[in-house]
C-alpha cells in the first residue's frame, strides 16, 4: 500500500530518525490547497541538515523555492516556524509561488527540536497502528491529540500569525469485495492506491486472480458464501461490493449479509440480471427498503467495459459515498 497516509508515515519516520540522531530536520506541510494546485492538504515533506529529503509538497518551482528556504534556516540555531501562503498566479503582487496554475496553497515550515521527539514518536505510532489521533498546528507550535472525538479536519485562517489547522487521522475505510475474479483484482488495485483497506472473499480454491491479488490486505477462501453470515467482520462504517462468479452466488452473498448494517452495498451485473434477481428476492422476503439500499448496477454510469473501467466506476461511487458531508 502506498497511499496518502503511507506517504505521511514515511515523512514522520524520517523526522523521528533524524531527531534520534540529534540532527536538525525541517517539516514542510500543506495545510490548505485551493483551486489548481500541485499539492493537496496533507502533502508533506522533510529535509535535514545533510539536505536529505523525504516526501513532497507538490513539486515544481514552489517546492524548490521552499526547500531552499528550509536549507537556509536549517543552518541557523534559532527555532523556526512560519506559514507561507503560495499564490500560483503570475500577476500576484504578494506570496507569488513562481507557478502559474492559478490556485493557492498554505505551506507550514517547522524546524523540530529534540524536545518534540515524543510528539513525533506518537504520530508515527498512531499512523502505524491505525489508532485515531489528530495533528494540531497553530503559529509556532505542533501538537498531537490522542483523543480526537468531535474533531474534524479543518483550517481556519486570519493571517500568517493567526491560524488553526487540525487534521484527524482515522483508520482506513474498509471495502469488502465479495468475489475474487478479474474485476475484483482491478478494483483491489485501484482501491489500495486510493488508501482503502481491501478484504477479498471467494469460494474457489487456487483461483489465479486471487493469487495475483497483492493489493488486498486480506484474502479469504470460503466454503460457501453462506459463511459471510458469521466469518466476515463487517460493520456499519464498511463498504461492500458483490461481484461473484454468477447469479446464484450473488444471491447467496446478498442474503448472507442482508442483516449487516453497512455504509454502502453494491452489486455488479447487468440491469436485466439485477431486475430478475430483485424479483426473486422480493418473493423470498426482501422488502423495498432492503433493495433500495443496494447500489445496483454498482458504479457510476461511464459506459465501462473492461475490468479496469468497471473498477474506476465503482471506486468513484465509493469515494462519492465516503466523502458526502455528514448530516446534522
């Protein structure tokens, strides 16, 4: 897995290593990104006094310029923390980044001291062990909150000397993919890249596409999809996509997880197949409310044909569901 969280983890590990060695190390962190910008919120990098680097804040002239600033300040002995707004417009009169892609970013630079070793170690542990936590950045200070209840990721900005940034780290969203064929392999690859935790299930032994699937965190071979009733640890924050070998096994899987309170349930198949299946399920006790919760056919309508295109349509729909703002 090499997603946003893993990229952040590599940066925090780099900082931790340098602090252990008592080497000066500077963090560069994107607190906000608006419009067309090369780096997004949460992009980060670090550089030490040997000019060794880890991570990226988006590349280009902006990154080069801020790296040069970091190198200069790493040679100083005084503490250094500053927020640098970056405007990507040629005509900008202030905070011009040197790029012309029209967006803007807010990048925070912070020179760590050995007094902050415990903070960095806690950040590393939280991300490694998928324990909820929050990064808090205010002028001149970085802190870690181990109990982020009621917190959400946000950036409040008044000026370069008056701002408040909070980024909440929570375990990766889980996607249970029921069926381990070619579409499952393509979907697992894409979801892994997007930062989801993927678990794949199939009832066939020695299935080639299951063996090739190095992207799923776990792969389970079931005696029957009936086993999903008891063997699948699915909760109300999880996503489920059913894409088994055929009509009969899709039906078994759907009935097995009917009572599970999931965040999202999708079913792969043609409109005709799904209409026929839903008619059968209605005759067997499924209610209209049961069926309306199922995204079927699964995925956004992009006229997808190949496994890779189908994966894109399903992943896009999952992202849409995940990113919907919570209702009060």
